[in-house]
C-alpha cells in the first residue's frame, strides 16, 4: 500500500537559498524537456526513457544541469511525461485541451528525489523534530509530528515551497499492509452497516440513515481575506510592500485550505469508522463550479478532495468505498423510483406516485445507497434505505454537529 507523510520544514537561510536555486534549475530542466518534446517530429516524439538517456548529454552541454542529483533530474523528466499523460486522458474523455505550458518561477514549487539522494535522521532531532538531507543541498529540520513506521519503505521524498514562503517535505511510503484491518466481505454488507452520502447544499453531507453534518463556518476567514486583498490592491506591484502583503494574502488562503482539509479528514475518518461500506456520488465538480449559484460554497466543499480522502482511507480502516452515478438521484423517488423534477430551491421530496415525503438530500442519499448495492452486484438490501431512515418528517432527521464529527474523527486521524 502506498501513502505519504507531510512535514513542515525549517531550513536555515543558507539551505533555503540552495533549495531555491535547485528549484529554479529543475524548472529550467522541465522547460527544456518540454522544448525538446515539442520540437521533435510528430511521428518521432521522445519517450520518458529517451529523454532520460539524453540527460548526460544535456549535463555536459549545460553545466547548470550537472548540479542536479541524477534521480531528481529523472523525476523531473517523469513529471513532464506524467502531465502529458494526464492531458491525453482528458482529451480522450472529450475535453478541449491545449499543450503543456512553460513553467514560470511562481508555478514550479516542488522537486522530488526518487529512490535515492536523501537521508532521514530521526535520532538527531529532539521534541518531535528530525532532520532530512537532500543531496547537493544539505540538512534541514522538520517537525516530525508523525513518525514513519519502521516497516515502511521510503520510495521518494519531495520538498515544496508554498506561496506563503513556507517549506514542506513529503515522504512517499510503501507498506505491505500486513497490519491493516481486513475489509468485510460483500456478503456481510447490509443497509444497517452501509451508508449513502449526498454532498449537499444546505448541509455539507446528508446520509441515507438520516444524519446531516453542518457546513464549516469560514465567514471570519473570508472577511479577513477580503481585508488583506483590499490592502494588497493599494500596494505598488513589484515593491517590497507588495510582496510582503502578497504573502499575507497567501497565508490567509492557505489557512482556509488547511481548515477545509482538516475538516474533511475528520468527516471521512468518522464515516469509514462508523460504516463498513460508504457510497458517494461521482460528481462532475468542474461543471458544478461553472454554474453561477452557490459557486463559492461548492469550491469550499472541495468535493473531489473529499472523495479522494474517502478512497484513500478504504484500506487504512477496512471499509468499502464506491462512487456511483449521480444523475437523477435527486429526482428519483427512493421508495418507488418515479422521477419528479425539482428546482434547486425546492428542499423537500414529495412523490406524487407513492406519497413518500422526506428531505430532498435525504432522498438522494438513499438512492446513492441503493445504487451502490446494485453496482456491487448485491441487489436491494433486505431492509430498504427508506425503512432504515429515522422518520419521513424532515424535522426528525438527526443533525450531527461539526464539533462531534471533529471529536470523533480526531481519534488517530
């Protein structure tokens, strides 16, 4: 199993200057790899293997590339071809795509050392600190708040500079998974230990068994962001004061992202601990963000990130997580299957065919659960999601407070 640990880093000024320099040289290498690829004949484009073989020649021709560690340089070549592959996949799905762009200094912020060129000294640090060394750069201190398991193999290490000016180090780990809990078999799943999740509008999520989780309150953070952005607009671009204020804006944005990510970790940990199977909508997040109504809340929700975290924790907690088709989950009645159109402002589901009434998002969550069982080849649960809900009256749904989710999800999250 592959996963990663991320740590805040505190390089000295001398080491930070070397990090900046290597970051810029890797950016130049990335741009040269792109130039070499773009200027090759259409019927003879170089592969990642071909361009790795060109690295010794490039190092002889441009001495600055010779400053880079060989494995780190190969990882930069791999980065270009990975981006190229992602571009092709989008094109195959029908997206209109262009070409990969040159990387500007503000865009290129990380370097990866693959397999070698790094060392971790866990004994050198004190009070939850350790030290990591990058070849041709030096040692720097990291806040070692989460020890790397002794049985884990470090496959790669990445250093990154955030827009706030902070440095972070991430370790890509590989474990055999021997100490991970076993997932329950599909035969053991039923509606009592499984849940469908509707990613909502009035609530952050709505579950098929009648629970809702509130939105994270970010109004104070957004007020501070607006205040700092107004200050930035009054600074002269390119001046020292402008750069100082730009970092203030970046710090507030980073705080918001961290708060959302932490909240999502707590919710997803709560879900995978509470249930043996979690079914969630496979949403077209890009299309939803392009709609005008409620756009900022949708972006704050970071639903694609939420789903990624759920899937990441399937093996860690021995839970089944599956995405299901989201089309029609709101319109379709969870009791009889008849579709009824509902404008966005209609918050209740009332079926004209069978008379089933419930909250709009609860109905969608029940449909997600039913589709999840169907896609796993299990058919309908013996007790339907409609029967497991606490009540059809929307006022009787259980509201799970954000503080409860945070407290539950914090245990070993």
